[in-house]
């Protein structure tokens, strides 16, 4: 495994923390490299050594989180969407500082959708097996409906400072999903 210089890690952490502080007060699209570097007390040349622009920086942060999620969902035995949602909610809870900012109104509006679509194919395949009355279009519509509803619930949970227990959020989403899916069995 390649050894990473601790200075690089420290620099990237400073940039990430500064980005999160800026997202708390303004939209990502309005954050400039100059502003970010000033906040992080990092030279712009250093920033450009690792990233093309703010969008590239945010994309790399998101990709790291997505890769961590992919790794954590690999051990799920059955392809139940609720199992995946539970892992996602646990991940959000464990790194709430970064997720809270990235899925906020100032963050990346599509990030949570990207996360929930990680398990699209597995969920559709599982549903084809058990939802005998649903055709391919129905399954796609069901998935999109569940994802959009889950996004709303998760966003509300983060806006309320994660007050609700993650298990309760997962169970609530599951209850809604199961009552809707039961009509297709």
C-alpha cells in the first residue's frame, strides 16, 4: 500500500474543513478557490496540485464517501433496499459533519440521490423476484418514488440536527416502503 505524506493529509483536511465551513454560509457554486484557500490558509498552487477546481474537489470528497459506502454495503446478504438505506443512514450519522453540509441546501442537491442510486440494480433485481404484479416500468417508478421520499426524510433528519435515532428513521422509511410495495405482491 502506498504511504501518504502526513502533510498532504493535513492539507487536504484543512481544505475539506474550510469547504464545510463555507458551505454552512453559502452555496457550493458560489465558493471560489481563492476564498477556500484563504480560509484554509493554503496557497492556491497547492490546491491546484490536487484539484482542478471547486467542483473537482467536491466530486473527490463525494467519491471518497461513496466508495466508503460501497465497501460497507458489500457485506449485505440479501438485496433489500432497506438494508442499504440502513447502512447509508448509519454512514451519514457516523460522519454527520460532512454529510450535513453536502446534503444541505447549500451543498450538492444530487449527492444524496447519487448515494441512494448505488443499489438501484440490486433492488430492482430483488423486486423482480418478489413483486409478481409489477412490470419493469412499475419497478423503476417504485424505486424513484422510494428514493425521492427517502431523500426528503433524510434531509429533514439532518435539518433537525439528527435528533431522531437512525434506526427509527430506517424503520419509518421501511414502513412506508413496505406498505406501498405490498400492493404489487
